[in-house]
């Protein structure tokens, strides 16, 4: 695989105090951005955290475009805060934080539609963001890094909306196209956010991305094969397809986190994430797909900011389709409607 370019310097490196103030004045953070704070014990605590969140976002806005930031919600009841976001466009799907044995969500850039324009609303767990107040806390940089990651999602949403206006939250697609985009789009989103925010690496971040990818991917195929065997008994594709998409989509998404972070720091998986590198080579069904996947994400990055339509996601969708086929399902569009084929294999017979 081709190695990425070295990462850019931090925006405040080698600058004087006057130059830093001038830089901050150029921030793309919208003026008077709304920051809602919930569950804090005192108003003083809430105001302090709110000021810090606003200050860091102002800094991030000097190299990320945050003009599409709708607002920020910082709350101790993170799940309730997510559920309370008004997304617009008749969005009925309930937002849920990641919470499984592989990862627990504590921050999300929620796409919302405001006056026909896609924006992002940041929802942050106050227990984490509160660490911004204590620079001596070993997890202080973790809070900075995760806030930077979510800010990068705001930037990426704008870039995508410019590339294919009128699509995000506004246009529906067919069944097969929807499934493939359901896998491909989060992969790009996380790769871009990780690569853009990697300069705020907090020491253990690379290790976490590597371990999470390995833990999820280690038995993804075994879990998927069991889902298919269960399907043979009950015959419900409405259960099977989401299960398989979640498994193999998750493998690619967690790989995208890792690759984006590595590429953002100018590192390589073979030297700097050896456990992940070993797993990719050991899981032979995934080895070639991973190489194609990494090359595809880097090729998309090379033209980032110059995309001219959804066609840019074509190679990622093709990779997603190939992985689903390897995993045991084939999603087809036929004249009479969508069709899902589940071929019999030695691993998925009753």
C-alpha cells in the first residue's frame, strides 16, 4: 500500500500570541453559536465548560470549516440529549449512542436539516467534556481529541453537501443503493474525521483504534455465519440483512477509523499497528479487500474538495458489495424489485 503524506503542523505551532489572536479571529465558527448545557451541579460549572467548548471550537475553526455547525448540546444524560435533537426532514429514526462490547459512544455530530440546508449539531457527554477543565488529568487530551473529531465531521458534512447538493437528508435511494451507502458513507465519514483531527492525538488513541478494530473483526465472520444459519431456520431477511450489514459494515468502519488516524499522522499499519496488520493478513477473506479499501480512501482524500458528485463513492460501494458477497449475501436489483440471495456454503448450512 502507498504510504500517506506526513501530517500538517498544528495551526498554532511557532506562532506568537498576536499571531494566534489574529488566527483565531479568522475562525469559521459561527458567531454566538448556541451551546446548551444540562445536568451540571452549578451554573458556574456549566458556564466554565461552555466557555471551554466554545474556545476549542473557535480554535478548530481556524483550519476546519465549521460554518454548518447548528449548535452544541453538552449533557450528563447523553442518551436523552441525543433523543431530544430535532433533526427536521421528517426524520423518524431514533438516534442511539454506540453501546456494545466493542465501543461506547460519548459524542456525535448529528446531521440536521435547517431551512433546507444540512447542518451538524454536536451532542457531547458532559462527563467527558468536563475533563477540558483539568489539564493535569490524563484524559484531558482525550476530551480535546474527541471534540476535534466531532468538529471534523461538521467540516466533512459541508464538503459533501457542496459536492452533491440536495442529497444529504433530502433524497431517497433504492434498496440496494441504500444498503451500500449505509456501509460506504460512514466509512468515509470516520476516515475523514480521523484524518482531519489526528493532530490532536491523545497518546492512547492509536492503540484504541487498533484494538477496537481487532476485537470487532476477529470473529465478525463467525458471527455472520451464525446469523445465516439462524436465517435458514426462520427465513426472515428483514432480520438477516441488517445483521450482516452491521457486521461487515462495522469491520470496514473500524478499519476506516484506524486508517484515517494513521494517515493523519503519517504512520503505517505495518509498523505502527502491528496487531491490526497481523489480523488483516490472517483473515484471508479480508486481506485483499482491506488493501483495496485503504487505497480507495486515500484516492478519495487526494481529490477531497474537488468532488463533482456521488460517483466518488462508487469504488467504496463496490468494496462493500464484494465484502457482503464474501460474507454470504448478494443484494440485487431486479425488474420486479430488490432481491437478496443467500447462497449455501459449507459454513452456513444448518
